[in-house]
């Protein structure tokens, strides 16, 4: 009969159950046997036969001793109880599970910046050296957001997460493998991000890659793709939306306090300017020219039960004037401010009025 072939056995912790597997070409297996020898003395330390159609065999916890090397052979019995030849010998190691976890995390995992340097503690009583590892970032549902490059520095196991969003929960994780193939995993560690102003914010940041002779450049900005078929023209750095609509329906979510700034010209008209909505609520910013020849901006805001309206003060301006509209939401309260053209550095904008009324 043919010999079974034992599949690769990665180093494992002998204080835990471990299952080996093997392949077999021949009559259907009815039972199998494994024989384990001490790698130093060649003495048999475990000889076990089980009835099973599966080509697997479990080594019970505490059968072997950590920090040792062993040799294993397997044998298969068919329905007629005919044994196969013993497989070729396979060498494997047992190691105590190394310590591998995030350390020096802030209290309760609260991060006060837009960036965070995570460090992992690693220690092996069997002096098993870590080979490679990767860091991961997940959202609150454990959907993967980021995966680092494969890292090999065994002296400093750290990674800097950048561009973390304010008032957001994440999970961080590090997965590695030792030089002998033992798998390592910190598990998911929850962090929460809350900051007033990010202390490590940059439009563009860079990381040198000496081994590749280049610099990797990244940004905290996220590019949101327009969903539509219209084409647009840009003049003096501004997009021309006259008689056109620009819309986005994926790639971002606003679910907390925010400040939104809109700047534009040709706003002397009665029209809807901006609409934001999800499946349950919506927000609409519009303008209306009244019979007295003045214009008011209107913000239609959801309040959880119905809607209320916020109005700017009555305004008069030229259609060529640059108008700045600022919508703020804080603690479920909204505010609308309207400003005219910007003035020289150090001077205030001309504010036509904050929203104080409603209906």
C-alpha cells in the first residue's frame, strides 16, 4: 500500500490540543495511527490509533513537553484493517505560546490625536525569534480599513496609525509569525478617538523607505468620487454649477457634530443650494428673493420629530460677490452664518447675520 504524507506541522504549544493532518491515496481510510518520537533520544513518547474516516489525528494537551523537538510518523488502515506503510518521518517543534500583545495603550484605549503609535510586546521563553508581522486597522464592525506592509524589525514592534477620525471607535490588531512558523495574534484591541484639534495633522506626510530608495507620500484627505455623467468646468479654482447638479451618494458619512463651509458666487437667486440626506432624515439649504428686493438663506433641519426652519437676516449683495455660508451642528443644535467677500489678512469677514429665528 502507498504511504500517507504528513502535512507541514507548524510549531505549537504542547499545553494545548493540536490536530495534525495528512494525505492518502488508496482505499478509503477506516482508522489511522500516529507515532511520535523524542527528537533527541528517538524513544517513542506517543503511539495512538483511532477509528476515523478523516485524515486527521489529535495530539491531546500535555502529551508532549514545550521546548522540545519531535519526530512523527503516520499510518492508515483501510476497511479490511490492512495497514499502510509508515509515512516518512517529519520533524516538528513545540514552544510555549509567546507573549504577544499591545502595551502602553492609553487608559481605556482613548486616543486624543489623529495619529497614534501602537507598540507590541513580544517575549518567548523558548527564545523563538519573531520573523514577520503586520498591523491592521478595523472599524467598529471589525471591517478591515488598513493593512500595513510586512515588517521584519524584531527590536521595535511598532506602527503609527494616521488620519484617525474624531469621535470614532476602531479596533487595532497585529498578526505575526516566528522564524519557525509559529503564528502570533494580539487579537482585536478596541480604541476610541476623541480630540479637540489633531496634534499631528498634515495635508501631506511622508515615510522614507530606505530599502527601496524612495519616499512614500500619503495624505489625510479622502477623495470622494462624483456619481453622475455630467461634465464640469473649473474657473479660478471654482467649479461651475450653473444649471447643473453635483451629487455624491457613497464614500462618506456625517453622524456627529460638524462644520460645513460653502463658498460661491451667482447666489442671487431663488433655488436649492445643498441637500444632504440618509434613509430617515434630510437637510436642505436654499435661498429665496422676496418682494422687497432682499434675499434670505433658509436651512431646513430635522429635529427628530418634525422639521424647523432657520433663516438668515435679509440680505442685499451683487451676484458677482463671493458669499460664504457656514453650517454648524453641535449637540443637535444648528447654526447658519452668512459672510460676504473675504477681507485683507487680520480683518474680520463681513457677517450679515447668524440664524436666530425659525418657524
